[in-house]
């Protein structure tokens, strides 16, 4: 749900029907969150992940796999128009 909400909120900022925002949330179930360009088969042993109670999900951005657990992980997303990072390198942004 959080990954889908990220996509909706970013789309609304890009469409200028919503102001830029930062959202913080915590997890209610264990999750393995992979980056947009990662391969589930190469990153996660699905049988073990499911046996241990992890949900597997993918975020829009890149990066490596995150292990998220209730009470132990606080996550944030920033919803900004591209003009906010237009003059910055990928690393700076």
C-alpha cells in the first residue's frame, strides 16, 4: 500500500494538483523492499522470506533491498517537482 501511495502522491505533485510534501510512516508487517531495477530472483530467497513472514514489494526509486520491520523501521518519502533537483547531480539529489 505504501509503495502505491508513493506513486499516487508523486504523480499529483508532478501534475501540480498537490503541493510538495514529506511523508513518514512505520511498517505494520515485516517487508523486503527492493529497488526499481533489482531482480527479485537475484535478491531474495522467496520461500524463506515467506516462511519468515516477509512481504516482498518494490519501490519506484532505485537502490538496494531494505529490510523493514514493525517497531524497528521508520520510512520517509519526499514528493517534489523535478525543478527541486534540476540543477543537482544524482548524488546531490
